[in-house]
């Protein structure tokens, strides 16, 4: 039992905006009161936030592990974590090891993370890594938009059977939601091609288009009542002028809920690399109008990192542009991944525009409940740099200082210099916790109301916002103090959440012969059994939003 | 640039095996994945595929090959580099070609076939990665495949060793970021192949003791390594009494994984496969033994100073 006494509480989901009050914890949950015997944390002069929720990150599984292996020269220079009584050894850097990932998220006051891209074929690997990611609770989204069985069904207009198959796959992977990456493009990449036009026929097919896949998956997510909407990495990522593809995607989704991933990478104007510019104004306008949509920022920060994505064709292009190491791993029948180490430089005009666009979207999108703070870790920047973005959002003068380093020819490609909005602490609590929890449909996360999971970050009030958010004074997870005075205390293992959508069991009779022919693993070995998912909690298929 | 084996089965119409002998070392490779099975886009199976074998001598695998290219021993790197140049249409020095033991026409034909393929795959084995040039050969093979992607779909994959070496690699990477050759002596992972890899450590005699799990170094390693294993405490966990067991202090018989012990094995393309053991064994599993050893070690008094609070970190 714990009483957090006298802190300034920010709980936007319950309308609490910087009110000084006590927060009480018992048995891992927020409760109304605890008795005098409870441990008291004196939070005078401190802010009390619900624990951070990362709606889109890459923290474990085949693709990220592939990236780890590609960059040993970076790990040598990265901060290590020393083995101790409470800590397993590890390496932080751009692709933290599993134990390090849990410790560093918790160390920042973030307590839940969504692994955004899981191939079903290697889902067992993902769950092994998530098992070894301590403290935080985890969900994952399973890759569906380039699944060949689903593509074949959509080609033949077998919409209902496609829904059964997707539902089966979600449970087989023990996933929480559906992910779509470059729909049709990754399927095209199996033949070395891409699919940039939403009405283009996908290479290898005669009829089915990315538009069909996008609308089908959105419909399926709704019909299956998944707590989190279809999570979409749009076609044409990274390309100058791709804002038109993103807007077209929004039109296709009209009337259906959807979550647009790392929107920054999909908000560019211009015709080529020389004329590339921000299209954040246009994207924000359409996004603001389409209230069925949520998104996450996918913001970029200058510095060294590694790009890891299922968007294979884009990564081939990045390899050709940069000449850096390139890793690629296509997954039979399902998806692929590409890995390219990358540095975002201030002097690179394209990178400067990317840096601006992430911030512009966060400032131009009017409803903070609909945009979540992310960097598509590790693609835009590593997750332990989120406090730097918070600082840029809260302090317009600091932004102005950063903009001074760019020449006029760069500044003319962005609108950031004109934006004076400053995020309040309440809005920060929304984009880092309450909003993503709501978007994920995790009703017990992201708030400090009675019955919520006791996941809490307590920060020392400070003018240096980046420092403040990087070093919470206390972090509580499931009612236990895990970080205190800058040190890791106990280390629980966190839970994994999955959903079991309804499907007709006879779909297995349809799938079994296809597996025999096209996969290289027996059908019985393919699904992830429940005992492989550590601390599994199956959530109801219930869309809880508006 | 790589893929899972199902992609090979479904799409690959052009296969190169380089420095490997799958017929004898990966006996199900041809029939399960690479040559004979009908794939989604390979309706006629073997008839829709062309297989090229590159090796220093004709092995059993040559019988299955459409084309056999006999490269001179130790000249793989040169041959790969010439292929890279031919792919890009660069001029080749005739002497360089002669060094490889092959004719320019053979190499030009190979490149033409590679470019004409819908989906090419280069499988490379220890005949490439462990001979003169070592990892440079592997790098050259991977770079050739990467550069081929400007023309057509092309992947390269190593033919990995037996047992669960891939699984060990995967787990080492996600717990330490490094695949092998990891030194934990300072309390965090450090990596330096050549310094911390097994043969180097044993030959130099850097370690005080050795625990051998699922391997038989006594059968294959150089003499100084074996001498070191003999004169320091060596512990072996294995279902069988191996060469290494015979020179170790302790041998613990454990249940054979996959036959009477459960677990997960990672296939050579890094796909995890669950093991369902059909038999029972009177012996403990490797996992059980390791847990008991660890618990016993944890009960011991540490001989080194144990920090009671976290060290300062910048």
C-alpha cells in the first residue's frame, strides 16, 4: 500500500489538471484511500503523471534482432548496463537489449509499450524477447497487409473468408491488433518491386489494389471489434510528395476508425529530393477533419540511429541513397523487413525538413488526444530521447534557437518558424500516456482514476523540461516502486496483452492445405501456444472509444 | 539480403551453392526448400529451376547441379569480386580471371543467368566463410547479392551449422547485441572475434575453466586448445560421451533435445520451431542441470567485492 502525498496530479482522462491531491495505491491498482500503515511518498513540489504508453515502437523480434546484429561497431560505443543484484547486464544504444529496454523505459517513467510489427511466422521469437523485457506491460500488432493468403482471398472478393483468416492469424500470433505496412508494396518487393499507387494493381496480381487491402483491413478490425483500430504504415513512405498518398489513404478510410503510424514520414511535399518540403499543414488539415483517425508522430531527432521497418522496398532505396550497410529479410507468405543504419544531420536539407515536420504535426493537429508522441523507435530517434521532443513542444523560444542553425533555403521549406503554440503539462500527459492508452483501447492505463493500473511517474518540478522528463524521481509499476532516487529497485516482468477475436473454427480446414503447399512449417507448429506468452492476459474484443 | 526458406521454395528459379555440400551436410535442403519442391510460383519444381555449384572440387552435390564451376582453392574472394565487376559492366583484367581457374565466358554466362533470373539465391557454406579470406568472403558474397538487387530480386544466405547454433546466435543477440565471442567479465557484454572467440581463448589459455554444452571441441579444435581443456577444469553436458568428455573432469549425461527434452530450435533461416519430444529419458535436461549449477553458484560467498548500491553512470 502506498500513498503519494501532496503532489501536483495530471490526470487528463479524469479532468484533473495540476491539482494538488493524494494518490493511493493498493494491490497494484489506484484506490480511493489507504490506511495509515501505508508507505508514504512525499511528492511535495513534484508532478504526478500516469505512466507513459508507447503506441508504436520496435523493441523485440526478428527484425529488431537482425538490426542488432548489423551494427556491432555502434554497440561498442553505447552505454552499457552493468550486472547487479537487481539488474541483468545489457547494452543501450540504438537497439537496446531486451533487459535494457525494460529498464530504460521504466527509468523514464514509461510503463507500457506496443511492439508495432510482428510477422506471425516468427511471433514465437517476438514473445521470447518480450518475456525478457522486464517491468513494462506489452502488446503487439501482427503484420497482415501483405499476407498472401489474404491477398488471394481479396483478389477473389472473398471478404468474409478473409476476415476469418485475419482473426485466426491474430489469435495464432497472440497479438493485440492488426498492422498494415506499405500494403501491396512489400508483396511487390518479393519480386523486387513496390506498389506506390493506391489504385495500382499489386505486382503478381490481376485485380487487388492497396486501396482494397486498406479498406478491407479497416472493415475487418471494426467487425472483429478489436480494441485498437487497424494500424497503418501508409504506402510511399519517405518519398517527396507522398502527402497525396496519405490524404488518399485517409479518404479510403472515411467512416472507419484507423491509426496512422509515424505520420511524419508521410507528410512531405515537393516533387523530388531537391524540392522536398513539408506538407504538414495539408496533412494536419485533413487529419483534423477526419475525426475517425488517430496517429502517432514518428518524429525525427538529429543524431545516429538505425532504421528498421517491414517496408523492404523503401530500405533498398535508402541503401542505394546512402551506400550504408543494408540488411533485408523477406518472410514467406507474410511480410519482410529492411534495416539500414542512418544518421540524421542538421546540414542535410531533407533531414531538417523531417525534423520540422514531426514537430509541425504535433503543433498543428489540434486534438492532443488523437496524436501520440513517438519516434517510430529506433527509426526517427531512440525512445530514450523522447524528453527532448517534450522540451521542443513546451518551449517555443527553445525551438526558435534550434531554427537559427538553418539557412533561409531550408527554412522556406517548413512552417515551424511561424508556429508559436506551446504544449502544457496536461497536453504532454495526453500525448505520452492518456491518448495512446485510449487509442490502444487499454482502459486500465493512462489515467489515475479508481481501478486503474497503478503505473505512475513522479517528476521533480524543474524548468529544464528535458532533464525533468528524463529522470523521474519515482516510478511505480503495478503498485510497486521500481525506480527511486535514480536507481532501479525491484524488477517485475510485466504482462502481455492479447485479444481473441471470434472466428469460425472451420477456417482451419481452409488454411491447412494452403500451409502444406506454401509454407515450410507444419500447421500444428505454427500458432503460438498460450504458455509461450509470459503473463498473458487476454482482453475482450470490445471497441471502447466514441 | 535474405529471406525465409519458404520464399526460396515458392519463388527461387536460380540457385547458387557456393562452398557448401548440401547433399551431405544439409540432406533435406534440396527436397524441402531449394530444388525439387513445387512452389507457389514454381509450378514445375525442379524443371523451373537452374542450380549452379561453385566449389574447389566435385562433391556429391555436383550430381544435382546444372552447372559446376570449379574455383581454385583460396580464390573465392577474387571470383566474387570479378562477378561484382561484371554485374556492373566494368572491365576485367584477364590475369585476374585466370587466377580463379575459370574462363571469362563461364563468369559472363553466370552473370547473365543471374540477371535473367526472377529470383536468385546464393547459399554459401564454410567452404567460403572459413577459407582464405574468411569473413571477407562472406562480405563479398553478401555485397554481390545486395548489388544484384538493382537488376532483379536476389538474396544470399549462409548454410548454418547443425544443432541449435542459430538459436544461440539469436538469444545472444537479444540479450547482449552480439552473436558470439562475448566477454562478460567486466559486468557488461563486450565483443571481439579473434580475442574472445573460443579457439583463441583456449589456445592462449585465457580462461580458468570451460563448460561445454552441445558441442564437441575435443574432436575438431587445434592441439593447444585441447591441451588447455585437459589441464583446466572442463565440464561437459551432452547426451553422449564425446571426445571432449574423455578429456574433461566432469561429464553429465543429459536428455537429447528434441528427442526427450522439449524446447525451441531456430531453423537456419531464424524461424523458431517448437520441439515436441516423443520419448522420455532417465537423464535431466540441459536446462535442469544449468539451473542447478547456477543455484549452487548463487549460494556461494562471492570472492569479489559486491557493490551494495548502483554504480554512478553518466
